């Protein structure tokens, strides 16, 4: 029932009466996450989306109130364990195979829905060699950075309403280990401009749905790449 209500409310329009659009991001964790990782994840997403001018309102799904309503929102489910304690080397876990999905966003009848899944265990496994020599606090921080970049990719699909991918940057169809753990990783100018335009369309619009791209049925996937 709650999910159905969200579908009805979410992204019918990005218009608000006044001010910068604010989007509620509801987080749903299968297991207790690392506080450091989630804090870093939020900071990374905010930094990546900063040029767009879109404002995010982070909330926990299990703390929702029945009488709350939102015009624009996203629900993100984090599967597995979202913490980087005691990472093992690939040689101990087995190799990370390129092409595995790190996250996905639901699509129905060619329309991108505001529901994403982030695969915490796969991401942890994928970047383990990059962080295994770091202390615990640094590992969690880098892991949170990776989660943030993966989540920003999925938000791009949701905000723009497309399954299409870019040739470079965060909106590319695959992310390497360096992409996820390096010092900086951002949208390309083209995708950054697309997101920036959403803000101004939202401020000017009073009604109507945002345009979406007709695409094949199925989830929009972000993959790992060797």
C-alpha cells in the first residue's frame, strides 16, 4: 500500500509553488549500515548534484509518518550489508566479474519509476582491493563515496526519466573501481546540463508531467567493469 501511494505521488511534476525543488530520498536498509559510510554517501551525492541546483531531503523509510505527503520523492533499497568492516582481497573472495549489476532502477511501460536497489555486498566486494590496506574509518569513507556515486547514477535515471546512458562520467553504463573510489567523479557537461535544466523547468512549470523517453521494459542497470 505504501509503495502504491509513493508511485502516485512521485514525480507527477517537479513543480513547486516557489523556491528550489526539494526531493525526498527515502532510504531503506536490509541491515544496519555504517554511519560513516552513509554520511559520506549523502555528501558525495550532494556534491555530484550540486551543479543541478536540485535539493535533496534525506529520510529513513522506517521513520516515515502516515500523514506525510510529498510531491517529489525516491525510495532506495540497500541490499546486503552497507559497511566495509574487514574487507578481503579478491584472491580470498574470488574475482570480481565485470558486468555484474551494482544497482538498478525499476521501469514499467517504458516509464522510469522512483524505486532503486543498491547492491551493497557487490559494491563492497568490487572495491575491496582498493581499501583493504586502509584503516577502518578510511575504508568506510571510501565505501560511502562509492555508494554515493552509484546512487547518483540511479537518481540520474529517475530525474531525467530515461534509461539511456552517457559515454562518460557518472551516467555511463559501467563504473570501474577507480571511478568509484578515486578523488572525484562527476557527470559529464551534457548530463549535468540536463539535470540543471530540470530545476528551471520545475520553477517555471505549474502543472503537467515531465517528458520521458520510450524505452524497452526492464530495469535500468549500472554495471561493474574490470
